[in-house]
């Protein structure tokens, strides 16, 4: 039985870098390590990418730790960073879906995400003037990427997904 409406409660610490204009809810190393291992296990079992020696694609943790982006200067130019700094170091509760999603296929790499919902994060975004993401306010945990592999092997053909595009890995 598939539990497609499963949400798991979790917490992270909001870290604000006003100079770089970034605010992220940082998750634990254990969380990052577990999901990166799980993704790599699925990639190893699911397929191999063509080329000399049939290289296996590996996902790597993005910026070394899983995170939920609250605001980014390039995406949110009207964010009040002084107000955002008042939230720095606060514990932020949220819920996440354990089903991994994949994005970034238009480039020669993938990004791996988990959906998030959090009234606290949405309130922080509203108070600080951070705009909503395109198409609403899709909050997500960025877990891992194969971007470094794409940079190492720029001529490598774009690999096919081990599961259908746009569907969660746990769905049939």
C-alpha cells in the first residue's frame, strides 16, 4: 500500500548570510547522509550511463548538507535582510514528504528534492518580503545533485531517469 499523503515532522536551523543574500533551513548531516545514500542506491540499481567503462552516476550532497531555501538574493531582490537576520539561528519546524523527486533534467545533471510544507517558513517569507517561488510557494528540501558529474563529463550524453519523469519514485 502506498502512503502518498505521508508527511514527517522535522526541524532545522535557519541560517542567514546577509552578505551573500541567502537564508536556508539547514538539516542534520545524518539526514543528508541517509537520503544521499538512498538516492545513490537507487541510481546504482536503476541504470548505468553509457560511455567507456559504463560509469555509474553518483549523486553528491548539495553544498554538503540538505537544506530548505527560504530566500536567495538572485530570486528575491526585495527581501529585507535586516528582518531576515532576526530569524538567524532559530529552530524552524516543518513537515516533509519522504518521496524523492527529480529535477534539472534539461541540463546534463539532476537535482533531488523532497516536498516541504511549513507555516513558519511561509510566515518568515511574508514578513521579510521574500517573494514566493514561481507557480506558488513550492518549498522543498534540496538533498543532492549529479551536477559535479556533469561538469566532470561534459560530453556525456544526458542519462535517462530510472523512473518516469515527473513522478515520485514511490509511485506506481
